[in-house]
C-alpha cells in the first residue's frame, strides 16, 4: 500500500517534504503503521510541488520489476522463501491526488476520479447535481487513452495527461478516496451551512449544547467547539463531529 502527502518540514522558505511511504498490508494494523514496519521509497524536498515523473518513475519501475520477480529471502537455515509482490492501493490527500494522478483538482469540473459526472458552477463553487441515474464510470482504459491524446484542450473527462502510476495500479479502483477531506470537511461543512439557514432558531443551539456536553478523552488533546463557530473547526474536529451526529 503506497502513500504520499505534503508535510511542511520548515516554515523558512516554505519548503515541504513529500515522502512516498509504503506499508505492508499483510501486517495487521496498528503494527503496520509503526515506524519500524513502514518503508520510505522516496522523498522530494522543495518549495514547489514535486515533479510527478521525477518523484514516481524510478519507484514505479522498480515496483513493476518486483511484480515479475518477487522478493526471495534466505532464512538462517538456508531455506529460501519467495514473496509475491502486488500493489493494493495508493492513498493521497486531495491536492496530491490531482497532482500525482495528473487529473483535475477536486474543486474543478469533471473532478470525480470514478465517473463522468459533470459539475456546474454556482457562484464561485462547482456543484455536482443529484441524478437518479449514475454517471458512466471511468475505466482504466479511459485513463490510458485520454492521457495520451494530444489535443488542444487541457483535459478530457478531467484527465490531464499521463502518470507513471498507471503502470502499477488499476485506475481508478486502486486510488483510495480521501474520506476525511471529501466528506467530513467538504460535504459536511456545506451541510452545516444549510442547516444554519433552514433550522428553526434554537435547534442549532441545542445541537451545540449537546456537543459541548461531550467530554472527549484527554488523548484527543481538544474538546468540541460550539456548532455556531463551525467556520473555525479543524478538519479532525469536523470528522469526529460528523461521526457523533450520525
Ligand atoms: Zn463520480
């Protein structure tokens, strides 16, 4: 399982470190996320986004090679054990997803990595209208063919160009969804804005009081804020709030 994220390492000069990490899915959680068990396959340090090809192409090439050869480990008694290697999925946050997969940003038109739904702009935000009929799914073939098409348009169905990742992963099935940002801090925040407008006065306050009455364990290192101040919530709070309300 591959993972990449942009973690700011220093505020001076605004440099960020973009590591590519790898975890072994065969190791059960939480052990697989322990420092001893994760691998760093590569990293990019810079003030700008990493170059997609520089960051991924050599790593992808080696992983692709391992698909064919596997890894053979010789035990102390001389016995050889062969391990087959497969990539199960890759996880990104939303900006890294668009950058690394060479697709449209999450706030643009045709931003769904899974289907052909087309967004419409209302004021300055792009909305995806509800439809009883699901849109046509995007396929791995779409990602392969549209990314290679040399055309004057910036993107076809949100696909802007090639990415090394199509060599080792089936698009879009093996690209994980960033639930925290898409649902918890994205859609859920929009919902609260609607609720604030449509709910009777007092209902919002009651919800607020309920949330404030909850005492979170000290390991969370924060407590809930009143619903009224939802503009100031951090993503992790919105996520938990969302889970509580449901
Ligand atoms: Zn979709």
